[in-house]
C-alpha cells in the first residue's frame, strides 16, 4: 500500500516524457527479472583474459594525481587492522558471507533476491538501507591504498590483502541484479570510481594481480551496463544523476576496449554536463539547497575535470568556471568540510573518500557580508569578532519534488569562535523511523517561526514536498554606522493568509538582533525555535552559554520561552551530528497564541556587550518601513 501511495505521489509531478521514460524503465525491470531467473544477461564472470586493456597493461598510473587530507596515526592504525570509520560508526572487515548484507547496528540480513523485489523504503523490516550501502561503495579501498607508501613493509602487505580480499568478496557475493547494492544505480557508479582509483594506486603491488584485474573488469563492465539503463532523469534528477554519469564517464574513458565504452562516455558526458549547468547556480550555489550534496556534486565534477585534463580531453570553459564558482561559494561558508553547516539533507557520504581534498582552498573566508542572490544565502564573516553568520533566504530545493530540501526558510546559523551557537540540527535518517525523518526536515527543527505546528511546505513522502514556498531577500543595507541590516520574507503559510518577515541586524560590536514579524489576520499558535550548539543557563531574562569560550547571551521578547532538551512528545531538542546519529541538545522555544500581526525580537549579546534598546528600536523601525 505504501509503495502504491509513493507511485501515485510521484506521478503527480511527472510530465508525459517522464511517464514514457518510467515505462521504459519498467520494461527493462521485466527484462532484468527474466535474465535473473534464467541466469543469463549481465554477468560478472565474463572472461576478459584474451583481451588487452590499456588500464591493466600500464606500469604507471592511468589516473590523475589528486590531493588528499592528512590521515592521523590513529586512523592509519585502524585502517591497517581493517577498521573503517563509516557514518554510523566503525565497520570491521571480515571475510564473512554476510558482511555486505547488514548494518553495524542491525543483525537482520537483507535478502539476496532480485534487486527490484526488495522492500527498502520506510517501514521495511531490515533497517536503513543507506547504512548498508556505505561499505559496499568500496571507498574504504581508497583509504587503504592511500597509506601504501607511508607504512612499513608488513603493514603494506596487510593493506594490499585488505583491498584484494574485499574486492574479491564483493564481486563473488553480489552477482549482477541480486541484492540491495543494485537498487540504486548511483551506488554502482560510486563503486566503479572507488575500485578503479584504489586499484590504480596499488597496481604494481598486487598479490593476486590476475584475480584482482578480472574482478575490476567484471565489476566495471556489469555496473556500467546496468547504470546506462537506469539513469535518474526528469523528476528524479539530482546529485544521483551526476554520480551515475560520472561513473559512466570513468568506465568509458578508462576502458575504451569495451565495445560499449564510446556509448558510455557519450551518454555520461552529455547528461553530466547538462546537469552541472542546471544544478550549479551562476553564483556557485547548489540547486538542491543542501551544502553536503553540493560538496558531493563538486567533488564528482572535480574528479571528471581532472580525468579529462589527464587524457587531454577538451572540456567546456563554462564547466570549469562553474566549478571554481562552486568552490568559492563553499569556502565562504567554511574552510573545511568538517565545519560546514548542516543545511538541507546530508547522508555523510562521499564521492570518493573522506580524505579527498580537491575543492577546498587555503584562502580565508570572505570578510564582511557576501550575498548569493541566486542560491538564496547571505553569509557574514568578521574575523575581529570571530563571527560567522548564515541567513537562509533561498528556495525549498530542486523542483519538482524538492527531494533533499528542508523547510528551513529564513533560518539563521551562528558561530562565535569555535562555538556553534545557533545550529541546523541535521538529517539523521532517510528510510529509518519515519517520525524522525519527518522531524529533522520540518520547520520546527530549524531556527525559524512555525505557525499552528505546520511546516512551511507539505511533506508528501520521505523525499518529496508539495506546496513549495517563495523566499526572497528584499533589503541589504550596510550604510548606517557599519550596522549590517538584512530583511527577507517567505510565503510558506500563504494558505493561512500569513507572510513571515525576518530582519537580521548585525552590530559592529558583534551583537546581533533578529526581528520576526508575522503578518496576517486572525488568531494563531506561533512558535519561534532556536536550536543551540551550546548549553545555556537562565539569569533573569537572558540565557547565557555555559560551555562557550565567548560570553554569549540570548534573550527572546515575545511569547513564553521554554528550554527543551531531548524531548519526544513532541520531538524537540535534538541534533544529528552525522547520518544515523542523534544526540539531545538545548532548544529555546518561544510560543504564543496571539492575534496577528505580531513580532518576536531575539537579542544575542557577546563579550558582555549589550544592545542599546533605542538603537535597536530605530533599526526595527527602518525594517518596518520596508514592509509597510
């Protein structure tokens, strides 16, 4: 019943061409099922031994040099012992037939059946499939290969054995079309790239070269054939599409000896570059409105650019410009992936490896205010006050289903020094508990205003939204005494006759005021939430951070203010630091049942500096003048 409901909701956002494409996909599913039952078709045990492949015959690397983050001594020790850090904890390699079919938190095994017959969506009895997919990407082989020239001879042998054993095990236990690792063709594409790059790095040190090269060829060939028939297009287009096409490009460029190689490359690059132009805004931001997946897309683009440069394949200048714009965009938010805010969905996964470091630069974040008009973000950095603020006035995400977007219009994220004061709580799960999925993408889970307990948009499924809102920045002013003034609105509650306005005022002292104005007619339940990355203690009307290196205080005027911490009814006061992990945090919630229009004023002080009430009133009056 849930699957039928999901299909009915998807059909609502499909055009005629997409419906035809979906029929085409279903025809291939039937063909795959017949092949699966007869044991014919795509096969992983094709004999390629009589054919010469440039990638195999070469004594030197066939892939471009990449830049990597430093791997700590503790991480090195773990990798050598076969322990790899994944999103939901540590994963220990062992040569067990069940290793690829369970997550580290569940003993229930996924079935080894025809891939399209496996129920993996919310409510299944097996668990969160994303957690089981991660080690099967084989990206830990890249991590092991990175260490080869940094360790002693004995450790080097262990690393080679780890790489070869895992590749051999995966190919033998996951024949084409069988099991969960063929449900998503993106997973197949990521596996192609990880295996090619890891084996390329250790090509001259393989213990069992004949077996390893055979495994690589069969995996690349069978996966590329599978991907080209199941590319995520139309309403499913997104970062999956970029990954799938990158996999086809790698297969086509690296293995031209396959008769299908030219087709793989041409299909992959045609869709890949069209999607890059669509998914990366001219200001460098991402159409999906999620920073994590924007990193994912830019890493994939960077890998393809470097591959083309290595093989002297011409690439459109517009693509390179978009790539560099994207890098500049991310570096405005953070100087590393580890400090990037959790805006929108994040599954804590990587394009290749968590150690890949090709898009981050060594430059400092832009000083002062930077506004990305197309993407819908204003970012304020001030080194003097150790201040970093993000104001989200962008859209819900990528139309028509807005899959990875969160209902976070007008959210504010704030850091002072090393302290994340106002945070985005993150994602936690995709196909796990539906209540947690619903909460973490809801408006209540973000630093914004909620009306009558409703989201700014409507959640239709775990990955789709309807009734998207319009959000727009209408005022930027830095002229008055170095005060920065921003004003934006969204219409997510237009069915209730309500428009939410938010003004952000940044004072030269580092203090901040947020003015929320809820405009409409009638009585409503109004709720303002601030999700905190610090612990707070109330003194008078002010909540002071108790575990902060800076003296930070928050005061909310308007409504009755309560502190919530790890609560369940309703869910409030939680953060997901990475996929599959949730921890209790403090959330300040101001609630009121009131006649509109009404407003909240939140004052954030730092270093014992107070905001002058007369000056604040003047600033709010200026913002009001832009509305009325």
